[in-house]
C-alpha cells in the first residue's frame, strides 16, 4: 500500500519537489519489507544487501520529507546540505551493517574457554555403551550478533564430549553435511542457533526427517 500511494502521488504531481520526496520515501518504505524475504534465501546475497541498504536509508527519507514540505522550518536555507547529512549517515550505516553481516565470526577468547572448561562436568551421567558422534551445525543466515554464543556453545559441547568420553563432535556450517551418506555417520544433530533458512534444498530436509524417524537425535538451541 505504501509503495502504491507513493507511485500515485508521484504520477499526479511529477514536477513537485514534495511529491518526488514522497515517491522516494514510499519506494524505500514499500520495498525494504518486500526484500526482507531474501534474508531467508542464502543463495541471494546481493538482494539481502539491498534489503539492509533500504532499511538503513528509511530514516533519511523521513528527514527528506520534513525538509521539503511547505511548513515553517528552523533549518531553512541550505536545504541540499541538510539533505546530504541524513543520506550520508545512512550510507555509512549501510556499509557498517553489510561489513558486520559478512564478517567472520569472532574467535573465542582464552578467558571464555577457561570459564567453559570450569563449567563442564567431569563424567557423563550415563556411561556411553558405544562410541557416539554428534553433528553441531552452526550456519546462521540472518543475525551475526549470535556468533559469540554459537562459538561458546559449540566449544562447550565439544569439550563435554572429550572430557566425559560420551561422544565425538563435528562442527560445521556446510549444509552438504546433510547428504544422506554424510548424515548417517552421526547419532544426533545439534542445530546451534541456526537462524534463517540455513539450507533450502528439499533433499537435505528430507534426509534430516528420515534421520530423526530412524531414531537419530535432534536438538535445537535458541533461534533455531
């Protein structure tokens, strides 16, 4: 609706500064939630970036509207300069968001590892009757702010398995691990904060369902 109203106003008054500003604002406001669907499509990274850019520029378009509408303004005079400020800030914010989104997860520090080691039990509550293997899948498509928690919990389960002898772990964010021949080597799957559509291939999903149906373990944490 927002996008439609903006197009109508822009078409009715194409030479109006206010209508052009409203058209820009409506285009940004209408398109950014539409592009949000690509947050769940890891195969469209460019369109995911467009979503973040539209979201970051959204506040600037409101400032733009406030500066061009014919009402009493305190910031009269150099309107182009005042317009450049919010759009410049939005451009900087977009670069920062995209850089953070595509950055490598931070490494777990020595202090964090030490605290995890202190909290890990010394032995398993129930001794393992045979060797067990746990798959820890860590792919997160949407919010990189969870990266420290993902790293910490992966470390905790890996160390827990080693110390108690209850299981061995494999930690990966590669969805090809859900190929049938790969998946069958594990006894359980831990989806560690796997926010978003971490794999969209139908046969991977079917393989995981069959794995659980045959008695494989499945656990999810937080945003999974």
